[in-house]
C-alpha cells in the first residue's frame, strides 16, 4: 500500500552505525548526474534517508498527532505486535481469568452498526478498531485504506477485498496464498501483515503503511538510476530473496511495481499472490511477462533460480530505464524475445 499525493517530510535520522558521519549527496543529485560518471561513485555515497526526504508522504493525521512520532514509535517497538486488545488477561479479576482465556480461543464476533445494517466481523480485529483516514488506491478486487489504530494510534494500510469479486475473477487461491505467505515471513525488506479479519462481504488485511510509494514511480520520474542507487536497491532485494529462499519460498513476481519505499528510502517487497512454497520444482506459468525466466516461458519446470533472473531484469531496468525484452506488441512477442535471449 502506498500514499498518493501529500507534501515532503524530513525523514528520521539514520542510526550512527549507518552513515551519519559521511557527507552524502541527495537522491536528486545522484539521479540527475551524468550517467557516464555514475560508475565512479562509491556505493557508500548513496543515502537512503535523502531519498526518503524526496518521496515520503505523511498521512492525514488527526489534530494533535505527529506522523513522524508515530513512525518513530513503530520503529522502536518493532517487532512487537502492532495492535493490542483493549484489555489484557492480567488486568482482569481472578474469577474472570478462565472465562477470558476461553474467549481468546474462540472467534470474535463483533457487531458494527452502520445505519440500519448490522455487519458481523470474524477475527481478532474489526473495522471498529480503526479510524479510516483516506483511500490510498483502488483495484479490481477492492481498495486500500490508510487507517489509524484506536489502540496504539499508529498508521496502517488495510487492504479490503470484495469476496464476490475475488471469486468471480478466480483469485481465491491467489488471495489465500498471499495471506499464508505474509503470515509466515518476517524481514526488514518485506511488507508486514499484522492481522486479518472478514465479514460477510469483504476480506481485510492489516499491513504496514509504506509512505514512499512504488519504486516504479520513482524510476519513471527519474528515467533511470545511477549505479550507486541501483546497487543499493539490488542489494536489499537480494537480501529479501535470500530470506524467502531459505524458507523454500519462490516469490515469482519481482518488479518495480511490487517494491515499496519506506520513509527512509528502504525497500519493502509487497504483493505475495504468486509466492509459493516449492522445495524442488514447479510448472505454473505466472508472473509478469517482461520478468519471466526462459524455463517459465517454455514450461519445462523451474525452481528458485527464476527469482534471480527477475532480479537481473530489475537491475537492467533500473540502469537503462526499460526492460531488455520489452515489445510493444503482444506478450507472445516478449516470450519470443526471452527465449531468443
């Protein structure tokens, strides 16, 4: 999820063990410098915090709230659970302890009255736990809202998926895979799923609010990245993929649109709909045509190595501004180019 529009804000200071003693150029200077000089820049000259200053968009905070302070609290509290129940078991009288513990193992049924309609929500959380601030984006299955928790005042992105549309578009497996994968992973460069719940109409996924938007938008605005910037993002994507592969998960959809930028300019990989746990090989044709490996296109069976192929395409795109096998015609032309090499 990402915010659209807004004003630029100053990012939080970097930790002293990162680069606080260096005199680092801004992302604007790096992006707009001549490409023939980019290779002479040392990798450490890239400051992700400077990038955050260019692309971060603050949420529409309620009066008296400080988005920067909220983000700082979230960084300090990580990786503790983001949302706390209204009342903890230890705060209840002794005679209520057993009853409380039993309730925690049952599904929570929360009635929300919206006009004359009563909605029943199943899960640990409900819409009543959040204030909806604005809509961040819309898609084929639903939309993403910026919300603020009523329990800890932090900001999150809630993906709202319409059940009827998910079924109609035959995306039930896609949606379930995304939820399962996100529930099973935790890494600094992967989006965090804090919880899920549902009602009779929608599915809800509570995730990180990532202020900076998509890497795709920054790349299109910049044309292409100089070497230090491309190296930086390639390194973070590599670490994320290595983590997923250590859990026998193939991501299968690495592309700039699925890479979000936080307020410090660091990556977070999102959209796990095509991710799959594969200890050996799989044969499913899925992903985005420009980034598919030859073995995926030829349907010969493939393993985790296809993610490294996609990373190579991503690096090429960051440095050149376009993918190597792109064709303005049909996807079949792209597949032909991939197989030809």
